[in-house]
């Protein structure tokens, strides 16, 4: 059986940590930043851990399962 291919868009957007969790970037920091507060923009710059409900789909896209 051939190997599963990794989804190219997913491998650019997600990163697996050493403990097996998946990191992602936060949305809404590309444009229309003038109406957002400094605090909001600062918190959007941090990385986040992927939610448990999305884990199954993303692991399949990254060919981890």
C-alpha cells in the first residue's frame, strides 16, 4: 500500500510539538488592524494549541494517523 500524502496547505499552517500537540497561528491579524486595540493585536500574534475537536481532521491532513 502506498504512503499517505501530506496535505500541502496543512503542513504550511500547522506544526507538531515535541509532546505531540499541534500548534497553529491565530486568525484576524492580516488587515483592518486600525480598529483593533494594541492588546488584541498583541494576543493575536501568539501561537495557539489546536482544539481537541479539530485534532482528528488535522492529523489526517498531516498524515499522522
